[in-house]
């Protein structure tokens, strides 16, 4: 039984925010995301500047694999949302992933701020393309690119 209407929406009495230090300069807590992202977050964002979308998350124990590294599935899911945000900003439409390419370049660890930047590279009437990078401790961790089917907000 859930005590809140939305079991994945964090409340002020959740313990997780106590585990997260101040976000990097310019970042604020994101809200209004779907349940999958809310459950895997919390995520943070910066205002879009010159088409560059910036988002971040603090690597909690639940984001890691058995050896304390941020799980590749977490990095992939975060990259997917980051690229989709760039497409949404660039087109004003929802982008549904039809292809996602991930290159794992280095490791992120529990306790790292993982910061992603992405931008839409081009769009047609029906599809858009985006690319991005995730960094931890100033080192590139993931390089990602994706192709997104464009839809209006109703699906």
C-alpha cells in the first residue's frame, strides 16, 4: 500500500535527498518527469543555453552494480532521457526513441555527480537526431547518440 497518490513522487520526508549533496552550480531539481525517471532519479537540470541541454544525477547506491560502479543500464537510461530532452527543446515535440547508441568510455562511481550535455543535431518532419556526453569528475564516461520519432504531446 502506498501512502501517496504517486508512489514515485518524492516528498519532503524522503530520506534520499539527505544523501545528495548540493548540486553543481546552476543545477536545480527536476520535476514533472514520468514515473520511470522519477523512480531512478532524482535528476537535476540547468536552463537550456544555446540549444545545449544539461542534466545531472548524483550516483546513489541504488544506481550501482555489485562492484560500486554506476550500472550501464542507469547510464543508458539517463542518456536516453537527456537526448530526448534536447529533441523536445529543439522541436517542441515529444521524441520517442527509435535508435540509441551508447559508447561506454570510462567509469562513474557511487558518490559521483554524473553530468550530461546534449543537443539536437538535425530534424526532419518525422524524426530528429541528437548527441550527447556524460561526464563524472571531469572525465567523459559515455558518448551517446539517438534517433527519435517526433510526436505531438498526445501521442
